[in-house]
């Protein structure tokens, strides 16, 4: 039965409400009203009062309170439900089919969508209906089964970073099972003509209801670079009122940390389907950008990855002679500037001044001789991945560079003098270019007929000459040669960079050759024909929510499919590395447009804000219990016994509370003294404290397995409250915002250090700064340790007992490999006695050990005994973790046994071990 928005599971219980008037009469009649009789002796009782008093009649408000309590209990037992579903009508519709368009567009409101699906399946399970799931990104024939089984698969239901192909919609009708069923179609909100056949097929089998998010769908097209300005365009599926959005540029800062590098506000005009904006950034900052995102939109369409098309290369131009005033056309760099200015940022200056800027390429035009310092610096730069482009000229032809022996910065040996053809003093005609050989970066470029060569420097025949020629003349003489050096390369044009020796710099082929050599950046994406025959390896890929992940071992993509093929499981949006450049494949193409989905008028369309069924029985029963409690209190108040009952309850509550804090401290003291306990100082940072506790737990496990020490579970120590004398060692991780202890705490700490305790300070920053005040943690350590009575310190000497208490150690790594570990300095007069391998250092335990290697993270294990944090890589990392455990064992043994290894009796054994 339903009453408005409230339904009842057992409505027959509501008949009990009719008994409330009868109950009112009964309660009103109890107790009976007293009969008044005059008796003269009553005058003797005047002024006396009973301890307990009873009202002659129950007050009306108390009766009403009781009626309400009983009514709430009756209604609660009747099983009221808010927003109930008609189970009979749902069962009449048959099984339930959930159709999901799990594309990137559905990710914008995925949690709400999955919540509605879960609610539908829960209702189907309660009504005894079977259910099935059909994903349109990878359709399979749906099989109806228990709805609860389908619910268990929902956590694995995530959106894909592509849209279903038209072929998928065409094949889906054939996969539908026979018989009638109800369909709930969860749309991604984008218009598709291919839906019609599937929708028709579903309607023939039963009612269809569409669920679609009302949240606006926005997407970002790939960025374009024009005149040094990044142009961005944001699309939206449904035109609406004016709206402002923010597009953020993400990349890595100089320290390698991912952060927002820039932001650009953009505005959709009223009724406009797109918003545009321009972002002007310095070349250095622009080159760091890896992606653009629409702030607040969490789907792959709101992310636009950047590739080499957005990055203008920095090219340094250096000529062998200065430009002559008025003769710019004869300058060795004139045509290079004209070719590179539109697509690259040019650098001028001396070679040694330019190299620290790490340009992408360096061009030497007719530069023959370099100083020793320039050669060394330039060679290191090339080996690190630089591109050195050299052009010949009169200076190079007249020099002895790379004549007898091949020069390190020349791809081949050269003949003296060079070669001249087609001139007044030479025989023959100017030579033209031969087709570029297979494997050459220039392969496939068309050669203009008017390109001719009048002079060149000649290469000496060598066994390696043929493999280094990437362009030649029709008579077979090399025109361009190349040599790989480390990760970089040196390329030599055997002609000048101006038009003195050839007409090549005057042609468009010259610009194309520079582009193929990656000297200039190409803003436009490569042509499909240009990518034919190549394989592109994915580096990073996007998921449906727009999150970038490592590609891992995904297979490469043929170049023919990279740009034009539809996205799918074998071609994800992401960054792809090719032979000469990196290309981004985004969800949204430059010419894409978004249109909202339209459904026939006969199809009901609902949002994702579906009111769930809410049982109200528990709330009403709780209300009835509260009303009954209020009735008891009211009855006690009327009888005058409320005060005594309240006092009794307070006494019982006080007795139930722990009334002696000393008992807790005594228990903690017994735990700390019954066994060896490793303790750590609580910093207030929960993550750091949990890591410290897990680290000491891991160290204790190693101690139990390898030594006679069997530590109990580690304990966190509050310096303001806990007694420190119970613990032989305190591990103190340092954080940048750690509060300073009070004066009383420092007094207890100094007493602890003077009585033989030891503190291991760990700044945990050896990977970035090492121990010292240069880091925030190091600066905080100096303030923390300033009031402590710490003796002079020194780095751990090679003969310190800490290097041999249990294991022989030379380093003390943790998660990091910093070497600066400090202990109490040896006495100034400590000398090595003849026949002893070690100095006679102090006999006590060093009160402090200071370092930054993050030992707790290296020791930390989880409840299963597995390491919680990575240390290094591969075998070397596990070896480093083992050395960290050995340092911990040495440290604990040093604390518990002192410097007994310095005794003379152990010298033979130590000498034998050292000799091995």
C-alpha cells in the first residue's frame, strides 16, 4: 500500500492505530480519581509530605506522549519506505537489460551513473528479476542472470577513452536475446545516427528508458601554435548561456615536479558552441607543457596532449666570418635565418656561451678550426644527444681539418682543395642531385630540377663512407654525410649555406631537408603518407577519465593508422614516439564538433538524480524509543524521584569510566620493561608516524630472525607525556612543520641522553639535500636539537664500533644512499695502539646518530610482511634494503651491548673477517 511518496511493506499493521483511542481511555482511567470525604482527624496530618507522590490523574500531555510513542512503533513495524517502486509493475516488465555507452563522454558523471545502475540492480534483485549488461564499447551477447551477480561486476565497469565504432552499433541488434525484457539505456549524451537500428530492436522486446547526465559536456581541441602564440579552442555539446571556464597548462618544472605552469580563462558566448583563447608563453616555458586540461572536467575529451608540434626548437647559428655590411645575401647565415625563423628560436653568440643553454641544434657555417676547449665542450654536448649541423665553405676547403685522420666532429675525411664544376676555369656542367637513397632521412622528398651544385668539398673514400652518405649528386659524389656520436649526430653539407656554391639554399627543398633533420620544429602534424612504413611506440596513454599513465609494454602502432584510424583498444589516445619526433593522438581532432543526443518523443529520458528507496522503519522505531525514554523521565519527575534516579545514573556512569590514569601509565610501563621495545617519536604527521612504526616493526622482525634480541611491538612516544627511560633507543623522524617540545620535555630528553639512551634523528631528505640546514627538514632538526645536551659530532669513522657490532659495514644506506651519518666525535687523544686494528674510542654508546637516509621507509613492512616502499631498482635495490637492515641490526646491538667489540679478545676474529 502507498500513501503519496511513502509505501508500506506490511500495511495490515496500520489497523492497530485504531486502538489508540481505546488506549487513551484506558490510560485516562488509571489511576482512578480519589473520592473526597471530610474527616476531622485529617487536620492532624496537615503540613506533612510523603517522599513519593502520585498524581490523581495522568496529565494529558503525558498521555499524548505515550500515544505518539505507540503510534511511531506501529508505523515503524509496518515497514514504511520512502519513494517505493512498484514491484508488481517491474516484475511484469520481465528481465532488466542495462545498455551502457561507456565512452569518454560518459566519464563526466560516471559515479552518479554507476550509482543509478547499482540502484536499479538492487531493486531487480529484491523483486526477483534477472538482469544483463551490454557495453557498447566492446559488445558481447548479454546473458540474463541473477541481478546480484551483475552488481558484483560494477566496480570493474569504467569508461573507455574512445567512442563505440559505427560497426559496433550495427552488430549489437544481432546480439540481443530473444524474448521480452525492459531496457535501461545509459547514454553518453553525444549525437549518433547509428543508434536507430539498436533502439528499434530494443523497443520490439519491451519498454526502453534512457538515462542521460544533465551536466554540460565540454571538450578541448589540440592546441595550435601560430606566431609563437598557443591558440586553444574549447567545444561544448549543447549551446547555452554565457559561461566561463579555465584551461590549465600542465608540465614539469625545472626540478621535474608535475605542476600547473599556466592558466587561461575562456568564455562561451551565449548560444555559441565553442570558446577560443590565446596563450603567450616564453619558449622555455612552452616547451615544458605536456597537456592542457579544462579545469573541473574529468574525462579524456577535456585533455589535449602536446607533442613536438607545440615546441619550437632552439637553434644556435655560428658563422666562420662576420657578415659584411650591405652584402647580407652573401652572409653564410642569411638563408639559414630565412628558413628557420618561422619555426625555430634562433640563438646568437659565442659557442662556449651558447652551450650552457643546451640548444636543440647548433649550426656551424664554414667554421673550420675550433679551440681545444670548444671542441671538448661541443663533443660532450653532441654525445649527450645534440645535433651538430656543419656547412662547407672556403675556410673549410682551405684548412687541414679531417684530412689525414677523421676529425671527431666531422662525419668523414675530406680531400684538400675541394671541387669546382661549371665555372670559367673548370670543365663540365653543374651537377644536380640524385634521388635520395633508401634509409636516408630525406627519402621521398621531391628534387626540383633547378637545384644545381657548382662547388663542393670532396669526401675521402673510406670503408664507412657509403653508410654515412644520406644525399649525393648524380655522379655519385657525396653531398650530405652523417655520423652518429653517442646519442647525438654530426651532419655535414658539402656545400655552403649560401648560394655561392649551389642553388640549394634558394629552393624549398632546403627547408624540407632541415625539417627532416629535426633542425626546425614542424607545427603541423605529419602527413599520413610521410608516416608510411614506420612504427610508433606508445609512451603515455590516457584512460577514460583523462588520467595519463605509462604505456608499458603496449605494441607499437603502424604509421599508416596513427593519424587517421579510429581510436580503440589497439590505438589509445596518448603520446607516440617515432623515428624523428613525438606525435600526440588526442580524443578530439582539430576539426571535431560536438552535438547533443536527440531521442524520439516516444522514449522517456531521465537524469541521473534518481531518488532511491529509503526505508523509514528504523527511524520511526528509534523515535518511539526516544518518546518512551521521555515518558519514563516525565513519570519520574511527576513522582518526585527524578533527582535520585539521575544521581544514581551519574554514579554508575562515573564508575564505568577509567578513573585512574595511572593505571594506563603502569600498563604502558609494564609493556615497555617486560621486553625490549623499539620506540619512535610521534611527529603529528600521521603518514610519517605510520611509516616509523612499520619500519621499527620490520627491523624487529629481522632482529628476531637473526639475533637473540626479540623486540616487542614498537611504541609511539609522546614527548610531552610519556616516560622515556623504558626505551633503549628512540627513532625520531624529522618533518619540516614538527612542533618544538616544551621545556619539561627537553629536560626529560637531556636526562634520557645522559643516562645512556640514544636518539636516531632521520631528516629523510638525503635524496635531495643530504643532512644539513639546506633542506627544510635539516633546518627544523637544528631547531629541535639546539636545547639538547649533545656532544661534539663527526661523520662515522671507518673504525667506529657501529661498523662492526654485528655486521661489517662500510655504508649505512636507508631508502636513500646519503653518506653523511654523524655520531659522537672520538676523544682528541684517541690513538691506535700497536697490534690493534681500531682506535681506543669512547667506551659508552653514542647518544645521537644523525642522518637523512630515511631508514624507517627501507625497514617498513605491512601486515603480510611485504616491503611497503620501493628501494632502488632490481637486485641493486634489494641489496640496498639488506644493507639498511644490517645497519639497523648494528644500531640496536650497539645500543644494547655498548662497545664490547673494541675489546682485545675480539681482535683475532675481526682481523680474520677483514682479511677475507
